[in-house]
C-alpha cells in the first residue's frame, strides 16, 4: 500500500512552522507537501510592516521538506488582507498531487477558506489556528463573530489547538472537544538551548560592551515597537524601580522615535537594532528576564516567550498574551500581570529584582526544562498523531 499523503496549506515559509514541517518529514509516517499561497514570498525577502523593514531570515526555511509555491493572482497581495491571497490553481494542484488529507493554517484568506469548503466531506480536513477569546468585544459584535465562525468551522474535521486558550476558542466556535487536539506552538528548543555555551560567552561580552555591570539584573524586550506590544508601558514600569537594573530594547517599529525620546537621559536603558534569527539565542542571554507586556488586541500567543524559556531566561507576560496561561508558572519560571496595569508590572519587575541574578538563573533553568513540552519535535509528534487518527492509524 502506498504511503498516505498530507497536503499542508500555509501562506509562506515561517520560522516557527518550517522546523515542524521538517520534523514531520523526518518521521516518514506519511508523505508531506506544503502548498504556499503567497507566491510573491518565494524569493525569501518579505516586507514586515511591524518592523518597518524588508526581512530575509538567516536560518533555512525551505529545506528538509517538500513544498511548492502556488501562483497568487491577487492585485494587492499579502497575508494581511483577506483578498490578498487568491490562488485559482490551489485546489486542483492539491488534487493532482493526490492528497489523502489536508491541513490548513489559518482561514482568513480567500484561498484557504475555499480549500476548507472544497475538501470538507471529500478527504479529512484539519485546521490549525491560534485565535483566542482574550480580546474583549461588545456583545453584538461577539455574537455576529460567533455565528460566522460556527459556519467556518463546520468545514473542519479536526482542529489543532496551540494551547489552552486556543482550545477554549475552538470549543466556543462549536467544535466538539473530542475533535480538538493540542499540538503546541513551538520553537527550535535545541537551537535556543545552545548547549555549546557559545551564546552565553557572546552575550557576556556584549553586556560588557554595553557597560552593564556583571551583577546587574537586566530586563529585555525584543520585538516590534508597536502599540499592541506596549513597549512604552515596560519603560514606565521599569522607571519606577530603584536603581541597579538595566533595560534593553531590541527591535524596531512605529514607536521607535517615541520610545527613544521617552527614555532619553536614562543611562540604564539601551537600544539595539533588529537582530536576525541566528543571533537571537545570544540576544536572550543578554538579560536575566524577558518581558512581553502586550496589551493587544491580537497577541494570540507570543512565541518570543518560548524562545526566552528555551534560552533559560525568566519570563514575564501580561494577561493578554495568549501563551502566558500555559507557559508561565508564577514564581517558578516567571510572572504574569494584569494587562495595561503599570503598577502591576512594576510589582512583578520588583519581584524579579528581589530574586537577584542567581535566583533568576534558577527560575530560568526550571523554565528551560519546561520548554521541552513546547518543542518542534513535540508539536510534530502531536500533529502526526492527529493526522494518523484521521487515517485510522494509531501513533506510538
């Protein structure tokens, strides 16, 4: 009997998904092919609106698995717009390949929604998304949203949830709990773990170059400088602390000038430009604590938390960060605080300060152990189990 075939529909090569595709291919439990719908991204150079620059990731995203770019004919193309991905040949390409099941990443694109509707009832349809119910909406908008989403998810046989908030969302959308499988949001924990020690040494040298004393507690924000991420809230909370700690911002975005003006005159605040993926294990090690203060809307997970955990850092996140519920064990590997509450954030920053560098290192080490539950390999294993369940195959 020939090997079963799984078609994956995704927008473009993404640094968090490509490693999972490679891991699934290595498992060889079915034939995998990824159909990318943003064909304009084939040259790997992408305009990132949040960072305000054109990016080309410096880690391999198109190696170790089979894929093809499906021509996108949208006049205004890109995954931010519902009509920005229009791929007339997507369904016929998947059928010509002979897929036995299809896994669609995200429905908010014309072609992806069309694929869900077409293949439902023909072959098993799996869906992966990370939406949550965290963002508050007025009752009538929430009701309209729910009615529409119940219709969307009628076209899904199995939903792959990335965590607890995602499970709640799918259940609210009408998918029975028996058809929701957790396949966690993940990062390459091996790469971020860096057992060689090279990233630690480079980070220590970098701290010295920045003039940060060896015994100082350092807080880190790394990401886009945009309102939903609330980087300015972090500075305001940090400024309320007693002297003796440092804050490092890494990234860029629309709030760049405002942040620099706000922090002017504070010698214990440093800015570093956007850093590519290969250097991020070192970036996280600049700090003792990584902080994700997002207010949202739309902070469905916050994969930087996974990266920081795997790098052995203590983590802090707001209550509006989707992954905080699963990733943070308060007082053990980090803390959460009420979203947009500066006093609450100052309190948890102070709690971190009270631990000292040695206490924070112990918390970070505990978090690194936990990060194994959110690894590329674990996500691939649970995804494969869900797919094999559709084929009537029991996974080990």
